């Protein structure tokens, strides 16, 4: 990290000195790092910084080395800085506080609360129902906070798999029925009456857990407008096998809408009826991206194939 950024971290945190303790993870395709930084003589022991640097060479893990992908990445970091500058403070759903953002010589630094130190040190690969319940509650809180808001400066349509931003994956998709239906599926979701902000990448790996089961969400590069079912379907697909996705589908939706009602303080039947009908449409939308992006991916299963076929049949 350059000295300019180190100075900014010291200014924003009031620390006398800092040490780069560990790289938490490399950003996708070589676009920088997320680093835990230890602080001396500050009210905080540490912060997490997202240091975005443009890669010297394209190095996409699945070979998508394209200007489209590069521009999508650049936009995603612009969106994330806008999110923290303008919108994050309005969220009742727990997420890291932002202490500062700095742009310098084509690099960006986002200084964030260290959620490990704040009591959310656990990451989970396998979940119990209680964990799913808490994450659905988080999503319901998030969606309730931004219901009806306009995503100025964010993605007009949230999620990283949005059809308009994924022409190459559609081009190589060999499921012809799904390929032909992709635009209609996209329109059905985008034309819903009740829109909110979606997290856009609400997979299990982007939730941090406390020891008593509370959750916080991270990673807001793909936050934007849309139907909340996109987040719910994508989250469930990230943590359950196909038989549980099917077996628990009603329970998942009932639980999510119970939490949404609680946050809103009343039942919004029109919203619930519309969004329930779009859960499988949202599932099919992600399935379209996945089959074009990585046809052998573990998430492509008989449940996804079956409900996508149903969605396509009911489109027209």
C-alpha cells in the first residue's frame, strides 16, 4: 500500500501508526486486495481496507478476459464507493461502518469497520436452519429499508448476473429454450411493481456471523434496483443442496415474508403476492447466467432445470 493511503488511514482513524497484518483475500481477477490493518493508539484495534488497483494484465479465473468484463468491474467499484458514501448509513441490516474513501492515481481505498473485531468473526460453509433464518431476516431488513428508492449512482438493475451486462455468457449458452426466454425472464423481473435495492451478491460467503448467530453482510459492488427475490433465490442456492432447496421452498418464502412484515410493521399483500410469484423467475434468471458462464458448475441441478422449464412455459 502506498504512503498516501497509509496517511489517509491514520487521519481517518486517529491512529499514530499502522501495520498491514494480513491479506484477507485477493479481489476477483487481480483487481486488488482486502487487507486487515492493525492500528496503534486509536479507539479501534484494526480496520479492514479494500484496496482496488487496476490489474496490469487480465487474469480472469474462467478465461473471460474482455473489455466488457473490465468495464463491469470498474463500474462495480464505483457503485461500492457510492453505496458507502450515500446509502449505507440508512441500512438497518448490519454491515460494516465506512470510515473513509480515497481515490488516488487510479487506485481506490475504502476503509471499513473490522467485523471480526466488532463481534462477527465466523464464516460458515455449512448452515443450520437458524443461520438461514438470520440471513433471510437480514435480507428482509435490507429490502425494507430501500423499498421504492431510486438507485442513483448504483446499478440501475442490481446483481452481477444481470442479462444486459452478460452478453457473452448468453451468446455461448447452449440451452436454446432458456436462451430464447432470457430477455422475457429479465423483463418480467425488471417490470415488477415493487422494487427495492438488492444486495446483488448475497451468497453465504458474504455473511459474517457472531457467536450468538447474528449476521452482518459485506461486499456491495453489485447493489442496485430490483426485486428482492433475486437476493433470496441466490442466497438459498449458495447454501442448500437441490433436495433441500425444493423441500424447504415454502418455509423459506414464509420465513422471509414474516421478517419483511415485521420490519415494515404491516403486511403488504400486493408486494408479497408479486414477489412470491417471482421467486422461481429469479431462480431461472441466475440459472441462465450460470449455464452460460460455467456449464459444469455444481449449482446446476435437476431442481434448477425443472423450475426453469416451468418458468419458461408460464412466460407466454
